C-alpha cells in the first residue's frame, strides 16, 4: 500500500509512504541538492518489512514552495510534524529515522529535541561542518564560495558528484536545481554556525555509516560516533562513496534491516 501527501499550498512538505500500515515506521531524509526520489531504491528494499516514508525537504523537489526559512531547525520541525501527524499518528510508535548526508543532522536533531518521536537513528556520511577542523574544500564549501545561490547549486553538484553529473542534466533540470540553490545555501550556512544536536541529549541507538571510498573527513567523522554517543556504532560499506544510499541501496538496506532488528523496534 502506498500514499502521497502534497505540498501544493506551501504549508507542508510533500511525502509518500509505502509498506503496510502498522509495520515499524522508517522515515528517509535526503541530503542537500537531492530529493526523496534519490532514496526510492532504498525505500523499495525496505517497504516489504516496514512502513516507509520518504519526503521532499523544504526547498527541494515537490516541496520547493515550502520556506523560507530553510534552517536546520525548520527542517527538524518538518520531520517531527511528518512523524506525528501525516503518517505516524495512526501507527502508535516512534520512527527509525535514516538521514543521508545533511539529512543525518536533521534526524539527529529530532532525536535531540523530540526523543519521544524517534526509536533509533541511522546516518550516512553526515557532515559536521560546524567543526573548526572541517575541510574548506568540501562540496559545501564550494557552494558557499559561489557568487549567488544559482551558482552555488551548480558548484555543489560539480564538486560532490563531478562535472559529468551537471553537464548531462538538461537545461530544464539545471534550472530546477538552480532554483533549489536558495534552500541549499541557507541550510549549509546555518549548519556552519552551531552544532544542531548535542551528543549528551541523544540516548537512542545510532548507526553511523560511511563508504569505503568516501572522502577522508566523512569517513573520520562517522568513525568517531561510537566515541561521541553512548549507544552508537559505525559501519563501513565496501566499495561505496558518498552516494552509497543511491548506488549501494542493497547494502544500505541490509545494514538497516540488521540495525533495526538488533534494536527490536516494533518487536
């Protein structure tokens, strides 16, 4: 069974749900310059066992009309509202939240502020760009150095995925991506100001994943999670890079199945 909710009036983010109502709830949160469609392959490998919700974050995809503000805090509140009212209210339980890249900070931020809504968190190569040690040659840094939001969107994709990824987009799709630049610049700037979550306030189980071929700062950050959080573990995915949830959806899904089973969510 699947369902969709629209964000046509700009008041709520667009979302889609699949899997059986009543199964343990899993919510997928995409990263910057992505949208829920990027996590569709992962969703399809989870929904036979879980109720899976994916959504376009404010400023992206079918939620482009939502915002401003495009802050971390606003994104956290969107996620909380989605779990509480749109898809989770009738299922009577907190959600396992998976966040890719920037989305991981939203998931952890919700576990910090509203632990009653979160059963466990899994993240994949979540940036910690508020740290002084975070490199200045990341995709986020390239975006922030661009002269305007439109150029920031292009710079981010070229640095993160490669020139070929941008060049193969049609002019219409490039325009759509440029339109999302405002949200991206705002959220990345906000993330650099202050940490969006406090380790001492997160008690739920946390799985921090990273790709074997990920950039060194992402690998190092995820490897530190067991030292940062009392109930965290880290996991390296062979042959994967930063786009692991897209390119290695089977491996990410298998890791999530094992993690959720170990935490006995819904059991």
